[in-house]
DNA sequence: CGCAGATAGTTTGGTCCCGAACGATCTTGA
DNA sequence: TCAAGATCGTTCGGGACCAAACTATCTGCG
């Protein structure tokens, strides 16, 4: 496959090209591979699990959050799904038009909107999530099993550090 | 801040809600936090480093790849940047119109297009990348320094596993 | 040679994505 | 009480994003 570089080739080229600059190469390796890994895993899951239900990644995450919390306010969903409220608004419209969830205007506070899955939405998630989890196991299969919690914890630290 | 959950609250709710299902919870924790971390880091870097140069994330990554490889074919850039060739085509048009790079039709093979940074593009990257690296150090500051290479390696394994 | 198939990049159509501006609703303090 | 400010979700404009269809080019085999 001409014109393709392996990960090793890329990292070696980076080291050569940036040699002599005053950089934190270890931090760079972590973040560069963080984005590569997240991207690769996401693409893999979109193709293998989500595509057959005609769901986008964000659509799935939004459904997942609402499913986990039974009922959720939109600002919670936006925060947990990692999208802006503007984006969420559009995605909710899409999912609502497909009958997977419902918006309800808050009764106590008229500014709020809460989201709840419909029966169809719950059924979809119930069938889909175990498959999604299989894909999660698949993409982590190269890691030492006892190492997993430590990796999850390291990723939590990154999330925390990036929130200010 | 009402309506916000901490990471701990979320993971505990997930455990409760999915209790009893036959799932790989450790793999789930890794991937869930992988996406959270990547998202948080990306947003942080977009706001703090990229915004002032009016660059999008993808725009920056594309410039970075072309900068590292001096000159690159578009399929290489698409692969390394983790976007489809369709997306790349549009992003290249944007960056080219801003005078940061140039497309050149391949001479030996007329189907190929190679990309090269202009002087302005090189100057931008030379100034921007050290700042970007500072942000990389910032988001990894919560991690034990000697642990960094192991984390980078674990992320490489995930990338690898997700590529089939 | 010449044409069938492979390969590269672009275009198209539809969704996602964000910041900023907006209208609606709630809260607070004088 | 009621106006100023805060907070919520939506809308708007423009870029990113992908799959599929398309054009152009190259390769190889008869």
C-alpha cells in the first residue's frame, strides 16, 4: 500500500523533524496517540455496530446518556456527550423525528427541557449496547487485562486536567 | 452548578443501571474515558491554542502532517489526520484559499496530488507548535511522569486493535 | 495497441458541529 | 413589585464530516 506510513515511521519522522526543539516529546506521544486511538476506535465502532442501525456516533452517545439516566436534562446530555448545546439541539431534533426519544418542557422551570427515550428508543439501546460493548472489548484486546483499570484512571486524569 | 454530574457520579450510575448485564465493564471504562479524554483535550486545545490563529482542529492536524513530512500526498494526510478523503478535499481547499499550503498535481502520476506548506504556513506552524506542545503538557500534567511512555504504548495498542 | 479494471481526488447531499445572537423564563435585590 | 441580570434551549451561518457517485488517470492483459 504505497503512500501509507506505519505508526513507527510516523513517530520516527516526527522525532527527526522536530529534533533540537525544546518540546515535551513524551506528552506529545501521549496526546498524539490519544487522538489516534479515539479516532480509530470511533470509526471502527461506527462501521461495525452503529451503521446497521443507521445511527451516528453522536446520536448513539446521546441516546446512551438518556438511557443511563432514565430521564435527563439537555444541558446534562450536552455535557456528558461532549457536544455544545447548539449541536445537541439539532441531534435531538433528528432523533426525535425518528421516534427514538421525546422532549418535555420542564414543569417547575419553564426554561428546561428533559429528554426521555421512547419504547422504541429503549428497545434499540437494549439490543445495541451489548454489541457496542463487544466492540469495546475488541478494541481493548491488545492490552494486558490487569492493566485496564490503570489506563482508565490515567484517561480520567487527562479529562480532569483538560477541564480548565 | 445543578444538572451537572461528576465523572464518579456518572460511572456509578452506569454501574447501577447496567448491573446484571453480561458486559465487559473494564473495557467499557477504558473506551468511555478514552472518548471523554480525547474530547476534553481537543476542546481545550481548540479554545486555548488554535482559536487565536483561527484554525480548526482538523485544519491544524492537516497542516501538522504536511509540515512534518515536508511534502505529502493527500491520501497520506487523510490517513494520518484520520479523516476521509472527501473531508480532506474540502479542508485543503479552505487552507489553500488562506495561503497556508499549495496543491501540486503529481508529475509522474497524474492522479496524485501532493501538498506543501507555503512560507506563511511554515511560519505559522513554527510559531504555533511549541504552544500546542505546551497544551499537550498541560493536559497530561496529572499523570505520573515515568508512566507516560506506557500510556502512549497502550494507546498505540488500541489504535492497532481498532484497525481491522 | 486498446480497453477493462483499479486507483486518485473531487463533488454532492445530508448530518454534525460550534460560537454568537436570540427569545423565553427564572432569580434577585432595591 | 419589578427591573436587571442570569440561565436555558433554539436558531443562524459557516466549516467539518462521511458515503456514494463521478471524473481523470494509470495499469495490465489479451
